[in-house]
């Protein structure tokens, strides 16, 4: 009975991607959310075998580990060095803001939430990168699956409100406080919109992934990713057991970035999309591990922590952007990229009627993917070591 469930986990995201590609409703809802909803539904209707839990935990660990290098192979660090300075400054300010806010939030919920430091670490990874970072940090810090789902559910709700605010009145509101954006007279190579990057996380970017020319590149990419995982596990075995998972995740991230400097590996098509597909599997599995009994009642402290993390980060980021003279549109696009991840960048850029900021938002968002694990894991442990 377990084998059909595993097969379902692995192949159901194909249907999800097709539905998102075919129908606007599902595309707006998003593949990640659909996988969570379906997973939670099948996990709470009594159809899963009683002995599935061990397989679910193993599949979660494997999907996170294997997906990370695939997500990082397509990085172009050298290209990012040519980004407009204000975008990088704004990203740095956003990162600093979430670190400060998550620590303050951790102090607030610490007396009321068990292992609150783990939520602080997940918040830092989530609001500098996105779901892949949240998934990796969950594994690295040993976060309970129900706690993970509760936090992610609350994050989804508050992030939707955040996006509505950004695409409606945020620009006119912050233009009174920040420097208005000035259009470039001419676009340099560093500010031209890279069409491949624009499609990085779009559902239609999966088009052509089943062509043989693409598959024959993804097979060695998957093999290399598995080799990186093996190497990371070996490295982690040299450290005390309590830190082995964290060391493994950080080693996987580091090796994935290192291999992105190899032109032939970076040029492999659809590695990022393949990595995101594996993340969809993770979301489906984790969703099926959650219990509705623990989700039906809102946890006021975790909800307050998520609200404070998102709103507090945006406000502190805005204040810092005023000090460093970062313009409104750059602030909003990097804030969106950090808090909600790159898929929302084109949506916000269109609402702001500013195509020039798309590349900056996508690029800084993918930088967030790269640094989120380092920051979330290390600072989570730092919070724990300071106050316990």
C-alpha cells in the first residue's frame, strides 16, 4: 500500500503544473499552495496506511537535500556583480531588517512557544529567500511538521495581504517618504531584462522540460546533485551528531553554489525548474503529515510572530531605505522579492508600471535563495545560544 502512495507523491505535481499552466485560477493559487492543500486533505481523510510516517519523513529529507543543488546550479554570481548598486543595497537592508525583526519577534514568543528560536531561524530563511529555504531550515533545525505547516499557512495568508497592499496603494504611500524612482535614459547590459530569468519560476517555464535535449542534461544534473548530497553527508559525519543535519544542509548549499561557477553546469537547461518540481513533492508530503486537529485553532503567538515579521520587516526596511536614499520602486520590488520570493516580482513590477526593476527583483530574490540557509540556520542557533 505504501508504494502507490509514494508514486502519487512523486507524480501528482505533474498534474498540478498542468492545471496551473492551463487555468488562471490554479495559476493564481500557485503550485506550492495546491500541493499543501491536497496533501493536507489526503493526510486527514484516513486513506493513508498507518505505517507511512517513516517513509514520509525520509522522503521529506531526500527531496530537500536533492532539490537544493538543482536550484543553485543556474546561479550567475558574476552577472549579479553588475547589478545596479541600489538594488543590492536594498536587498542588504531587507536582510538586515528581517534579522532584527525576527530576533525581536523571537523574544516576544519565547515564553509562549516551544523552540521559538527555530521559528526565528525559519523566518529569516523564508523572508530572505522562500519556500526552498523554509523547507531546508525545517530539516536542519528539526522543526515539527505541524509547526512548519501552521507557520507556512499563516505566512501564506499574511503574504497575500502584503501583495495586495504593494500592488494597490504602497507606491503612492511610500513616494511621500522615499525618493521616487527615476527611469533610465538608456538600459545598460546590467539592467536589460533577461528573458530566461523572467521565466525562472513561471509555470510556463516547464514547457519543453520533457524534450530529450533537456532530459539528457537533467540526468547528469540529478546525478551531480545526489553526489553533492553524499559528499555533504560525509562532511556532516565529521561533526557532533546534534549539528550534523545543519552542517549537511550548509554543505549542500555551498557545493551547489560552487558548481554554479562551472559554465557547462550553469548552462544546463531547466535545472531550477526541476529543483522546484522536487520542492512541490516536498510540499505535498509535508501537507499530508499535518493534522487538522492542530490546525483548526489559530495559534495567536505564531500568528502574531508572522504578522510582526512581515509588517515589521517592511517598515524597518523602508526606514533604512530612506536613510540610504533607495527609491520607492526598488524598495518595493526587493521587499516583495525577499518577503514573498521571486515569482511575485513580475506581478508587482506590472502593477508599479515599471519593467526596469524586474531584473533587480528577480536577481536579488535568487541571491536570497542562496544566503537564506546560511542566515536562517546560523542565526537560529545564535538565538538559541543567547537565551536558550
